[in-house]
């Protein structure tokens, strides 16, 4: 093999730049590694890897395997007792960049950089004063947190409407963030007609005065208000503005859906088809795509009938990440304790952004590896991005990786009054099936139950919330009680489960509409919007994938299609109840008390 060609292989497969002829021994080693990388980057069948639980490490040289397993065991010992152990201290001192665990540990110890959302009161008042005085140029570099804090201060000072009208009437532009923040705050006073009109003027100002996230937010909200008024005239241009702004990706699937909705409403078949095709192409796993594809279920069936994709153990595009992958495999291979699988999942989770730049076949292999060790959260993250970037990887088997049937029997045993697949959909979103999950607010376990709820519903101590059966029993009982309060309305109950019941009641008064999908997009909290639509998406796929396996005698009246139709039309309460009707509104004394 010519020397220059060997160098080219090394450069591609190892991610290094060859600046001079290396020593003969190093050259031979690098060439061997490069050739091995190329061999292991060759795609192999999904089923072959999945059924036999193959690891890429199994195909490495014995010397590489031995070294990596030694390094993995040393790192495990370090992480067991990193502060006081003499051996751990020695490991840290002797660490080199060639050891993949040393490189990861260095990265792990870097302080996280976060932007504070707290604005001191004095600064908040000063910014609000600038708004009152019309000093809008000062807001060009203000953060969204600062602007929102100033707008809240205006509300407290009872000057919000005054400043809002000044901005709406102003001939010159103002920063989009200012107009959008004022309009968002005014929405809290809906549905007063004069406030709605002023809010529309502010959103119009915001979308015409910028081309950033705030402008996209303004354009999207203005579009929703027009649809609320049964006016689709401007929806195409408003939503295309949203889609043109890259940083507004949170709105893109929704914007395409409302373009589809209005084109369908007006009979514009060409625009309708374009919007629908864009949804299927760009957002294959979104709830909005399912809603738009409702009338042609064969498209979903085609996805499920796609052949299983192939996988690859190593990357050529990001060969620099192969050592990280080897390190993860070595931890899995040790099988020493739960700590080894915990660290393997942790390493992958901390490198999700880099992994997203690898070939689809390699990313699928890593997701399968995470599935093998039960690291569901990084698995979900990888597959979510993979399905967006490479829709050809979506198949029946990869969908089952994305929507695992975990804890089904526990759910069925603890609650027979609601579809267990709905509860699984909720658990997937709340904890990614991690029974040890704990939120910053203190919610615990599979269904993220708060200790106060555990005491109220079942008189259980918080420590027992990490037991799957106890957590599911309390969580499903609490959810069902609330579901009855909302007359079996799953969508409202989910929103309330996430944001609080008083907020949902306020939003219902603020945005009265029979269009449930419109109401869900009106929800002002992004977290809650995404939460509800994600669970509805989960529920759809759980029904589609598993209903034939778990359907009961009382559910025979439900066809799979009738259940999925109910879900994508935001009437999931019908699908969730075994009788095919919404759960009754009445709540007996025992249910109200959580007994």
C-alpha cells in the first residue's frame, strides 16, 4: 500500500492531520487502527446485532480489549470513591489524554455555564422605567429574561396597557422582544375584545421589526389569534415567516400544521399537500404530523412496514468519537455492577450533541447499546434526533425501541379504569422509565409523584415513591381522580398534571374555543405544550404498536383506528376509557379523597 494512501486512510478514519512521515512503528499502528475502523464501519443487519447483543469491542484486537477493560475497571474504582481513596487519587494524578476515561472525567468536571433568569428588583424597575420613557434602543441587547421581568414590573405598577398602546401606535420599529413580551402579558387579560385587538397590533409590530425568535413567536401567536377568529387569510405568510427563522424550531411543526389546517379549510389542495408533505419530511415523529396524516393511515402503516435499518459499530465521519464508544462498550463488558452501566449511560448522555454528528447507522447502534443496559433517557434522545435526521431509520423494530413496553403488568394490576397504554405514555414522558428519577422540585419515581401527593392519596412516605408498584399505584390514582374532575378530558388533565390545575382553569377562560388543538397551542408555557403533545404522540404509537397484544374483552368495541382517531383529534379520553365513552364527571367521596 503506498505511503500517501495509508496516510489518507489514517486521516479519514482517525480524524488526525498527518503533517510529517511518522515513525515506522506508529505508522503501522495507525494504519492498522484505520483499517479496523473501516471494517467496523461497514453496516450489518439490525437483527444480527440486536438478537446476539453484539458489541463493537468484541471485534477489536485482543490487545485493545485488554487495555480498555483494564482502564474501565480502574475508572470504576475511581468513581466508587473519588475523594478519599489513595488509589483514586493516584489514578487522577496519572491520567493522560490517551485514556478515554481521563478525557471524559476532565470534561465532566468543567463547571456548567448557565444564564441566570433572576433579575434583581432594582434592575427590574430601571428597565421598566426605560420602557415607560420610550427608550427602546436600550433593549437591543437585553435578554428575554430582563424584558419579561420589566414587563411584569409594568403590570405591578399598573402601566402595562399604557406602554403597550404606546408601542403599538409607534410608527418606528421597536425590538421584537419588547412587542412580543408586552403582547404575551396582555394575553392574561383575554378574552376582552379590546385587549385581543391591542395584542394583535403588538404581535404585528413584533413580527415586522425583526427576524429572530421573538419575531417568530409574534408571528405564530398572531396566526393563532386569526385562526381563533376563523380567519385563515394570512396564515400561510405568518407561518412561513415562523418556519424561515431557524432558532424558532420549537414552532416549526406547529406552523406547518396550521398551514395545512387553513389550506384544508379553504380547499387549497396544492398548499395543503405541500404543508402536509413538509410535516412528514421534516417532523416525522411529531404529534402535528400524526394529526395531518389522519385521513391517510396507510402512510403510517408504510412506515411500520419499512425494513429494519442497518447498524455500524464505528464511525468514519467522526472517528474521533470512536474511542469514547470503545470506553462505553468496555464499561458494559465489565458487568461488574450497576455502576458500570450507570457510567456507560452517563458518558453517552453527556456527549449527545457530538453523537448527533455521527452516521445514522452508528447512532442506531449506540441507541441499541443504551437499550441493552436500560439507559432509556439517552436512548430516547439519540433516537429522537435520528428519526428527524434520517427518517429511513424509522421501522417497526426501531419504533419499539423508542416506545418500550416497560412496567405494563404493574400498570394493569394497579389501575383497570383507564387504558394502561396511556399511563405508559405518561411515564415515558415523566421519567423515561427511570424508577430512580427525581426532579429539582422533588417529584420522584416513574410518575414523578410529589411527596405531598403520596401522603394525600395513599398516606405513603416519600421514600417509597422509588418502588415502581407504589409509585404507579399513587400516580395512576391521582391522575384518574383529576381525570374525573375534567369529565374524562385527557388533554386538559395532562396539561394540569404538568402546569397545575388552577392554571389550566385560567387558560380555559382565557381562550374559549372548541378547537382542542388550537387550545393546546395557545398554552403559554412551552414545557406544557410540548408535554401534552409528546404524551399524545406517545399514546398514539403505543396504541398502534401494542393494542393487538394487550386488548381486553371490554375493549373489543374499540378498533385500533377508532382509538388513534380519537387521540389525534385531541379526544384521547374516549380512547383511554374501556367503554368507549369519556370517563364520568361525577366524583364520589372516596375518589375525591384519593382512596
